C-alpha cells in the first residue's frame, strides 16, 4: 500500500469510528479511534488476519479484566498483573501484533469493572475501531502489493545499474556514492516488504494456481538477483581498491560487469514483454561468466597474494551473473505456454517453500 493512501485511509477510519461511537452513544470514543489507528494494515490479508486475532485476544483480555475487576476493582497492582498475563497469553498464541490494542482494552475494561454494561461498552468501542479500519482498508484504495512491487523493482534496478556501472571506474563522488548506496539498501528493504505482502496474499487469500505461484517465483528471483548485485557493490568497496591491480585489470573487471548489467537489463525488458520471449543472450553470458571466474582462479593459484581480494570480488560478480541467468530461464518459462509437466512444478514449489 502506498504510504499516501494509508495515511488517508487511517484518517477516514478514525473519523468513521468516532462517528459510529457517537451515534451509538458509546463513551469515550477515543478508544475506538485508537483501535482504528492500530488496526490499519498494509494488505487486505493482514487486515483480515489482524481482525480475527484482535477479536480473539480482545475477548480473552476483556474477560480476564472483567473477572479481575470484580474481585480487585480497579486496583493499579491488579491491572498490572492482568496486563502481564495478557502479554504472556498473546505471546503463547503467537499474536504479538495484538498486544498493544488488547492492553488498551484491558485497562479500559478494568477501569470500569464495577459496572458490567460500562465495561462491555468500552470493549465494543475497541471492536468498532478495528472493524472500521478493516472495512475502510478493503473499500477505499485496496492495497495492491503486486502492482507496487512491479513498479518499484524497476526503480531499484535503475539505482543498482547506475552504481554498478560506476563502481569499478570510481567515477562517482564518494559522498554521492555512499548516499546512493544507502538509498539502494533502503529501497531493497522496502521491496522485500512488498514481496512479503504479495506472497502472503497469494498463499492465504487466493487459490494457489500454478500461474500465480510461477509468477511469484519470478518476482522472488528478481529480488534475489538485486541483492546479489548489492553484494557486488559491497565486495568492490571492501576489497577491490585494496587489491594489486592495473589499468588492464580495471578494464577487464569493468567490461565484464557492464556485460552482466546489460544482460540483467535485457531480462527485465523481456519480463515486461518488450522483447521476444525467445530472445536470449544467456548461453553466451554463461560461458563468459565461467571463463571470467576461471581466469581469476588461475591467477590466484599462480600469485595468491596479489589476487586474493580480486578473487573475492570476482566470486561476487560470478554469483550475480549466475542468478541473472537463472532469472532469465524463469522469465522464459513464465512467458511460455501453460504446462503440466511435473518437474517444473516441483522446482517452483520447492523454490517457494510451499511443499
């Protein structure tokens, strides 16, 4: 979900919760507003799951609070003990996300424990807030993590491409490079979060058709390949400039890295259906990538001290190329005709860890 949409939806959910609370004469309505803020989630699946989990933990917390309140009234020590018990129960039920709002319900109910109807009123306020947030999240601008992931991945690749193309030649200012690299790291983290949301929705909310699972595997490999490109940047920064090298070695590494980036760009264009599905440079790149690594291994054997750090960088580049080649094969397979062959299905399910 885009942050802007989530901000607007949170505001609408809070307003709706306050309006419904006032209409039903439930007081104080601020409890419903706080519940709506907590319950706004970044995906429809998480909203539904959060609603069910909050329903369970809030009912349990309210019952415990009501029972404790009948015996200890609103004694501060009793409220603290009940809060501890509720936290332990939520952790045991593996519903950690519900703890904050459940504790608000517990405190609100125990404060009015001498009046059963007033305690019930405060419990219902929490449910109103949760329900409003879930409803608004589904009706207004429903989250579309797949669309957002597809849009963001091109932006992230553009950042990676720029840094990889300039890292060996050391053309970019060091201060600018560090800012751009940290920006890339943050963008990768955000992209990973989007993928997690998308994976949850495919596995939990929709029927796991092979076509959906197959596309999800391609997205997962795209993300994995971007991280391998990030590893190349880390390896170059850590080892390359401290290694014994000359202009010929610089040109050799820079040329091979440029070849890897161009191929990665080619695969991304093919996935966007801008190139023919059978258009591939994978065979030639695979041989080049193996030859590149073999040359570095041979040089390391001949002169280990001079090429140890270069071998580390070469290994990171080889892995980046290997994962890009794997992405190319998955893209070709995903754009092909539907197939019921057993081997590709099992490979994809194993990759997705859905077995």
